[in-house]
């Protein structure tokens, strides 16, 4: 179920304060946050954030296309390494059969 419209988007108060403070500064460091559940609002466009994914901070620069989404959508928490053991075994057997058929056709000629 979606959030009620009358409540408005959820944004951590500390994030709003940090963005307002950063707009007045010339040295713009990325804002570090653990709040993946915060919604990106139009005030955040052009600001850099460091969002925690459970292991490390990932750098994100907010663009207009991101407005309305949550920070957590842009920082995956899981990393896919592939289906290594089964795929390598299957690939190896197909390579062996293809080389075996190639050598049979070569010996017939």
C-alpha cells in the first residue's frame, strides 16, 4: 500500500538540513547518509550523496529523473556473482562434444 498523499513524501529531517546548509557553501562534499528509505525531492537535484548499502558507501549524484524514487533503489545491497559452478561444467561438456565431432569430421576427409 502506498503512502497517503496528504502526508507527503518521507524525507529525513537531517537530510533536508544538510542539503540547505550545503547550498550556501562553495566546497560541496557528498552528504553521507544511512537513510535508504528517504524519498528524493526536487531540492536534492544536483547534490551528491554517499548512501550506505550495508557494507560500504556508494556515491550517487541526484538527477531530475530520480525525483520521487527512494535512495535505496539506486544502491543495491546484494551483488550477483553469476552461476559459476554449474555453468562452467555445462560449458565444458559442450566444448568437449563439439571438439569431438570436429575431430571425427576431420578424420573422415
